C-alpha cells in the first residue's frame, strides 16, 4: 500500500506576478538606501540641502540638460514648468487624450484651457498628422503650449512636434514622468522642449520612497523661476518676488534617488531584455498586437502594452494564473466626469485614443522580474483562447 503524504498533495500556489513592485526595488538597493537615509538623518539638513543639490546636478547631467530643479512630485513639476514658461489663464494647452489625469490637473491648475489631441495607434503618443490637420483647420484653437506625453516610456515624435511648434509658434513642455532615459536620436526625453517634467513616484523607472519630481531645462531664467516658485516665490531668503508655492524635493528622497539613479541604466536594460523576450515569444499569438519600437527612438519600457479586442477576458485569464496585468488607463480624459464638459476636442474626434483605452493591457515588465516570471507571463498569455 502506498501512502501519499498530505503535504505533497497540496499544490503550492505560484507566486503573484505584479505589474510593478516598489518593495522589490527597495530590497535590491536596501543597504545603500539605508546608508543614504542614515547620512541625511545625521546631517541635520532635511530641506533643500546638499542631497537635493547633488541630485539636481546628477539628474541634469543624466537628462542632458543644463539645469534641474527638484520639486515635490511630477504634477507640480509640470505645473511649475508651465507657469515659469509664462503659460496661464486664457492660454490653450494641448496634450494627448490618453494621458493620466495628472497631466490634465497640472494644465488645469495654471488656469489654461485644456485641448486634447488624438494619438498614433502605433506608439500611443500624440499623432502629428491629426494635430497638423486640426491646427490648419478653420476652427483651430490658438495653442500656446503643447505637453507631449512620452507614455509607457516611448517618446513622442519630437522632431516633427518641434517643427510644428516652430511653424505655429507654440511652446513645448514635455511630460517625461514615464520616460526616464528615453531618447529620440541622441537627445533624451526632456531635452526637446523648453522644459521637461519628471515624476519619481515609487513605480516609475526612477522611483523614490515616496513622492518626488523635477523640472529639467536648458534655459537658466526658466530654471531660476521654477526654483523661486517651488519655495514661496522667494528669490532671496524671506523675500517673495511673485506669489509662489511650497513644492520642494526632500533631502531624504533626493538621497534615495541618488542611489537608484546609479542603477537606472541597468534597470532600463533589464526592462528592455524582458520586452525583447515578450516580443519574440508572443509574436504570432492570435488577435494580440505587440508594441512597436519606433525607428530612431529608444523606449525605456515603463510599460509593455499589448492590445487585444477582448482585453477583459485576457486580463481575467492572466489573473487566474496569478499574473496581474494593469490597464493604464481605462478611460480617455474627455470621457471622465471631471473633464468631459470642459475640454476642447478636434472635429475629427479622438477615435484612436478611445480605441486604445478599450484594448490596451500592460504586461508586467518591471526590472525585478526573474526569467521564470517572464516565462510564466508568456505561458499565461499563450494559453489564452487555446
Ligand atoms: C506619474 C505621472 C504623472 C504625475 O506624477 P506624480 O508624481 O504622481 O504627480 C504625470 N504624468 C504622467 C504621464 C505620469 O505617469
């Protein structure tokens, strides 16, 4: 008689594969981060001290810009960059209809009118042909600035948008919150516009242990104005030259970010390796559209976004196999309650953004996934629908 051990008959559940894992990121750099935190704690300098200064220098150099100003978060970075560029009430600011509403909140807070452009379905960023059509039409809005969003780590078509900006005389402020290290040609995201806004939210490619953000620019006057706006409008201590805000990057977060920055290229390379496996091993899966890398530009794979006509069923199937795939973002801006009555839309509509929101699904691509995790995701996707 053979006896089966009750322990052996219990099948162990496979671990949950998460779309992002900020704790794994902390564990990967735990000792160095702990040392950085100790250093700040001992220093007695907690606000706008040597860590913020050093991080600003290091991030400016990394982003290929002359200046960097640390601020409290990515939304503030966009708002302060727009304000410092002189954008405000009465201006029209155009961005992509599929962005996260943080972009919209920043435009709204400067008092500008929000205009939305449709996207290129190949890379989920502003469609230059669609925007050109609108700007040339009889009812074109008088756009003062555009905010291209380098969504999912894929840069927007910056050479074409820059040409359009010159032709129509508008400014560009880049939303780089998902594009740390992405580039078009040999220029990084953030180097193309008059300013670039970064977020260091914990799940971003460069993430803090809390909130953080930065504005990068090559314009010394714009940098000085953001520096003033982030601290009560002071230009010298205690003397405000214009109404300002409190939007400072903490010393603690700056110290953590310096540790993480040293690993950013390596972590982006790991994301790219995972993406390469997905693209090779998921090619040919029926009804599944894989993300394309645009020639001449380098994505940093903040997300790996596939499209499927039955997105909800695929997402459920993956979840049953303990693979959590996210939907970033489920509704375009012009369909959300806060904004649907208050945004300018092109006469041709925003059909590509709407379709993308219905079909997209983000497969886990963070740098702390193991090769076996990636194999499990591949297997789970391939087993969908037979
Ligand atoms: C995260 C994000 C923001 C906002 O950053 P916060 O730091 O959360 O304020 C803005 N735009 C995009 C595209 C983002 O992904």
